C-alpha cells in the first residue's frame, strides 16, 4: 500500500506493516491478541500468527482499493512532487454496494489458497482500506444484510482508516458451522452520548462529533473459560467491557433481552439496566444518554452530554 495513497496503513517494512495493521484492526474489534508475530515469507500464507481470544490463529492481511484509480492518483501525486502538472489529475473511485461486495468476495476467494502452518482454531482475514468514498456511513449502509459463503475463514475484518476518534471496523464471522460469514453486531455512537462509560474518553476526544464503536462480543469468545449461550454478549468500548446484553427466560413478557452496565461504569447512574424486545432495541437502550444522581438523590443529565445521534 503506497504511502501516497494511505499514510495511515503504510509502513516501509512489509512484515511490520502486516503486524501493525492486523493489530490495529483486531484491537479495534475487541479481540484479545497475544504473541502476534510474522511468519517467514517462504512459509506464507498466512502472513502472521497469534493467539486471538485464547485461540491459536493464522492471520492473512490484505488491502482493499480500486487499483486503477489508486495508480492514477499516485502517478499524479509523484508528478506534482517533481514540479510537473499531471496529464490526468488525482481521482477517487465512487464505490457502490455491488462493487464493494464483489471486491470483498474476490479477496476472500483469493486468500483461501492453501495455507501452511497450523493447525489453527481460527483463520482470519484482515482487510484495510483508505478509499475516500468508503466512509463509515456508506460502508455501514452497503454491508447491511451482506453474507459471504465461505468454509475456510472463520473471521473477516474490514478496517477503515482512523476517523471520528476511532479506527472503524466491520467484522464478519461464521458462528454456526454453516459456512456463512455474517456481519457481527456493533453500534457507532457519539462519545458524549455514552458518557456513563466514556467520561475520560470525552476529555481525550473533546470534539462532540468524535465517535466510539461499541462491539457486541459473544461471551464464548469474551469469556472462553465457561459455557455461554449464543445470545449472551459482552459490550466492549475501546477494548474494555462496559456492559452485557443477553437473552433471558426470566424477563417481562415480550422483552426477553436484558442490558446492564458493567460494575465500575454504573455508580450513581440511573438506570443501570433494562429489558427490550430485541437485541437491537437493547443496544439502543444501552447507549441512550444516562442520568447521574446528584447529592440530593435526584437524577440529572451528565455534564457535556449531547442528544442521541
């Protein structure tokens, strides 16, 4: 990935670039990483190995870009740097949903070639992109409802460049043995809207437009030492567990999903938990601006909190 095209993802040393970019994306997705290292070039693929969420994993790293447009822009940038006016100026490719899904499918298929090493409990593909028109809003819209049939990779991550206060990640995983990679649950919200567990973050990212990506991580991966339902999730913010969302039997009629703030993120705040009809509704309730009890015991809104986005 040339530096002129993506300074955020670029490193001059390829193995370092693969390790660093894999770590950026996986950490942003709430994955616990231990012993991440490069494999010898003659022993690739995969590019890297690590223990991810206590599972031995192979990791292949690639880029997502529209090659002809990128090459044109790089040539134009180099000509300008040399003091010449390029014949064809820089340009950005205007992605649509079909082209993006086809590009993702092609990279998944191409990276399925015979791997060495292992055996691996997880086979992970990390894709990085700095395409101008693949911003959070557009990618989020394009990926809704998308599924990739695949019996090789257990996880596919798409990482967008750092923006709005965080590295943006979309995670596809196969969790039922069907071979279908489906988009895992997440939510983007303004940091001020999740003030109950983002007070310090609001100081670090003072802009009211800065975002935080909440990850719903299945308990079987987040808490691998126990036996957990597929409808039991930890809620992660910046790799920290800040709450839990799960489906329970002992719940009000029609509202089987319970959400709750984690210990250390709920003192003096109300409410600290609630019920909802669907997982998505529980996520929305979890991120609704909370109230903080004042000295009189009466609720008040958090300082600096803005309305829901």
